[in-house]
C-alpha cells in the first residue's frame, strides 16, 4: 500500500532479492507486484524464458509444496495462480515474438474433470514462441472436444495435460478412442502434467511424456521433423 512505511520498493532490490521477493509475492497472491517484478527483470535485460522459469515457475514450486503439505489451501493457491498468470501475460508476447519459422500445429487441452491450466498455458506459450501454431481448448475437455478439434484444425500434434491422479487415466480414453476410429497414427500425441511420468506415457500409448515446456518444444520439433522426413507423410 502506498501509505505503508514498510513498503518494499521492488526496483531497489538486486536481482536475487527481487526474485526472492517475487516468490513471497506469488505465495501471497499479489498480482500487481508480480507484474511489476516481471517488468523490472525484463528491463534489467533478463530473458523472458529466465523470468518465467526462475521467478514464476520457481515461486509456484514453493506454493505447490505448501499446498501438498496442507499449509496452503485452494483459495490461496487460486490467488497465487492468478498472480502467476499476470506475469505470464506480460511474457507471452515476448516469448511468441522470436520470429521462429512455422514449425507445425498443435491442439492442446486439459482433460475432463481437471481445471489446472497453468502448465498447459506455459506449454502453449513456449510452443508459440518456437514457431508452432497452437489451438488451446482450455480445461475440462471430454474426448468429443478433442476429436472435434482434430477434425477441424488438422494439427500435427495433440497435447493433453492432467494434474490429478484421478484425471490422468482419461488420456487413455482419448487415445483409445482415436485408435478405435483409426486416426491414432495421424497425430503426434504428447502428454504432460506433474503426476505423469514416462512409463505412464508409454502405457497409455502416447508418443511421448514431456516433463516441462522446454522438453515439450524439443520433443515436438523432433517428432515433426521425423514426420516430415517420411516419404508419404
Ligand atoms: C495451482 C494448483 C491448483 C489451482 C489451479 C489453478 C489453475 N488455473 O491452474 C487450483 C487451486 C484451482 C487447484 C485445484 C485443485 N487441486 Co491443485 N494444484 C495446484 C499446484 C499447486 C500447482 C500446479 C501448477 O500450476 N504448477 C505449475 C506448472 C507450471 O507446472 P505443471 O502444471 O506441472 O506443468 C508443467 C509440466 O507438467 C508440463 N506439462 C503440463 N501440462 C502439459 C501438457 C503437455 C501436452 C505437455 C507436453 C507438457 C505439459 O509442462 C508444464 C510447464 O513446464 C499443484 C501442485 C503441483 N506440485 O503440481 C496442485 C495439485 C496438482 N492439486 C492437487 C489437488 C488435490 C487439487 C484439488 C483436487 C484440491 C481440492 N481439494 O479441491 C483441486 C482440483 C480441481 C480440479 N478438478 O481440477 C494435487 C493433486 C494430487 C493428485 N495426486 O492428484 C496437487 C499435486 C497438490 C498436492 N500435492 O496435493 N490446484
């Protein structure tokens, strides 16, 4: 608050102190402060990707730990998520404006029953930054929504996100339905989300599990390149 004597002036902190303060501000759901901190780091010459991973994702890791341990509850985490989105909105155009050549198209969405979207949004942003066109279906997607989007958008890649152990099996429902309809191999299927791992990705028949957005970009590039090298692809 402006009349608070103890107010911390973010721009007077050095980089390390500022990132630590941003962890606290994210924890406390202070969106404006997160936006200001994001801008300051950018003004100091930080790469957008470093601001994203070191200040924002780093801060969210602390929130996630305390949520798991029962120290934070849903309303607080929601505020933290909202603050994080404020920072991400500033970074989005910067990550997207790399001028990378068009790499391919991805349809992405969080699966049915699941409303977590920060990780998915981050993957979308990074994919766009790497030159992919991204169609984001949002959260809580039933198999019909995915199939409809595959038909209308004709992407190279289908991406599915799940953050709950109760919703991750739904990815298999989508892949199995694609198999039934004989369209599974028409797409590269990438899956991600904190509770998943490589074995799970294999077990449900995805092409790959990606542990973070950077891996998602690299994996997508490799698969698309491989696909384009096939004579009849
Ligand atoms: C923020 C958050 C929320 C917010 C979500 C806000 C939002 N708009 O997303 C709110 C408060 C709404 C929420 C609600 C709930 N949550 Co919650 N939440 C989290 C938290 C703290 C952080 C998730 C996050 O955003 N991480 C940051 C992002 C950047 O990381 P990420 O999502 O993992 O994404 C990265 C990778 O996984 C990967 N990736 C992700 N998706 C994809 C997709 C593709 C295609 C690819 C390639 C890669 C990829 O790349 C991303 C970027 O690097 C996690 C804790 C955790 N450790 O994950 C719990 C957590 C996921 N939630 C949990 C729970 C239990 C819930 C609730 C059931 C709580 C409740 N009792 O109501 C509800 C469920 C609501 C629902 N139906 O979905 C549990 C899940 C436990 C489990 N084993 O299933 C966790 C693990 C917390 C815990 N330890 O208890 N939550």
